[in-house]
């Protein structure tokens, strides 16, 4: 009976340790511990994805960024995560953030990647927000907004 109690206690301590580590990593509390900052995925198998970290309230706008590129012949094309070979988060933290922060150097690599993949030269980019409004009946489309425009020709090309 004594070894059974020890085994249960050890199992309980292990479960609490795993749950505690997941909480630290998931809520990004680990970054507040000195000398514990690491890149994403460092704490595998503990997930650092903040799935339940924030909450949304009714009436809140949920941003949905879209980049529209203008080609030399005036045709507008959607520059999407798929056309750049990115996932959603890399798209948001890459070209979308580069446009928002006027970071031409970082934006240039995405423009070049698009032009290489599609053989078309981009002259302008327009960042739009096609938001959803969180309502009791679900998410509903809200009016679209132009967030920023970037000219890519001449000296203004990043």
C-alpha cells in the first residue's frame, strides 16, 4: 500500500508540473523570468500559442488584412499568404506589419518573392482591412477600410 501511495503522489506531482509549465509557456509568463527568453517553439512539447489568452466582446472589430497589388498594366491582384508561400501568421507578421511600420527593407523581400514567383512587377501595394464585427449571432462583415498605400516605383521602391 505504501508504494501505491508513492506512485500516486509522484503521478500527481508530474501532472501538476506539466500543467504548470504549459500555463507558464501558454500565457507567456515565462518571459518575465530573467534569462528565460527564447524563440517560438523552444519549449516544445508545450504550446506557446495563446489560443485562450484573450477574449472578444460583442461589437469588437476583428481585423482581416488584405494586400492588393497593382501591376504595370493597372490590373489589381490579391497578394495573399498563398501567393507568397506563407501561412496566416507569417503573412500578418511579415508583409502586413512591414507596410504598417513603413519598413521598406523588410517589405522588399516579400515584393521580390512575389515578383519571382509570378513573373509580374508590382508598382503599388494597398493594405486594406476587411473586418468582421463580433455579434451575438456570429461574425458579420463590416465596411472595408483602406489602411495604407505604398508606391513601389522609382526612388520610393523599398
